[in-house]
């Protein structure tokens, strides 16, 4: 009887964890377009705080496209000399680019 309770409890924990992971991925996929528009709007207004916040959200989004990452890198590189607070975003974007370029084993 204890075995069934233990297996049921483990199954419940795994179901809860899977649900959290699924919701996080679903939220990332749905928020990508909205966050991208916010980033482009911040860029057009030259809002450094908005570029930093929205760029950071985009960098950590699993569904970010390579073209979008290149645009983020270009925007940051144009403004990094005037605004050193973009250094963290520059480093995160560089690391994400390295992650995209990695070779995967077959």
C-alpha cells in the first residue's frame, strides 16, 4: 500500500513540474511578438531603459529568432559607447549568439 502512495505522490510531483514548464514555454511563445514590438518601440524612441528591459526579456526567450538577435546586437552596438548601462545586455546577446552557433553532436 505504501508503494502505491509513494508512486502516486511521485507522479503528482512530476505532473506539477511538467505543468510549470509547459506554462513557461507557452508564455514565452505568446509574449515574443509583444516583447519584440516593445523593443522596436523603445529603439525608435531611443529609450535606453526600455531597450535594456525588453532586450533582456527577449534574450531569455527560448523562441527568439536569429534575425531578432542580430537586430538586438546591432541596436546595442550603436549605443554602447554613449550608454554603458547596455553592457550587460551586450554580454547576454553575445552569449546567446554563441549558443546559437554551437555545434550539436549527432
